[in-house]
C-alpha cells in the first residue's frame, strides 16, 4: 500500500472513493499506469475532462484537452451509461469552433450532473457494482 492509500485508509475512505481518487490523479497526469483496470482508466478519461469543465467551463475543457482526450471522455461517459452527458459533450466538440457554443451549454452540463456531481458518482458506483472486475474489485 502506498503512502497516499495508507492516508486514505486512515481517513476511513471506502474502496470506491480510493478508486475515484486514483482515477482523478491518473486523469490529471494524462495516463494511467500499464495494467490499470479498464473501469479505472475509463473513469480517469471522464474525470480529466470533467475536472477541466468544473475549473473553467466547457469552453475551457475543449480548449485545454486535445481532441483525442475529448473523444475518450465521450466514450467513457457512454461506458458509465451517461448517454445524455456523452451527447452533450459530442455536440460541444462538434460545434465549438471558438468556445461560444461550449460556454452556452454550461447550464445543460450542470443540470445533467446534478448537485455535487451526483450523476457521476451514482454512475460510477453502479458500474463498479455491476462490473467489479473492471475496477480491480472482487
């Protein structure tokens, strides 16, 4: 167990919260280590773009992430069953040449995510329950 995981364990964070935190770190770094379970990799793709959008809006997320990262995030949204969110992001990618279209969709993003981004958390926990092996769980 690495130092970060040990700290999380002492704080009483459950296993899924630890997985979420690892995926967020991998997303920020831009890549998950070789051999990382597919569910964690998908979550890292989603969180990279999500965290960009939360930090500066959809226009910033489109500007700050390369097209292949945006496409990965859309695929990850579909993996987690977040179809409407994937459609929103695909629309933003397809129609955003100067950032205005993306910014005009920020309210839609907030509505789909819900308070405290509960839609992401719920989708992640449901997928982990349905496919635990995808997250390195038994």
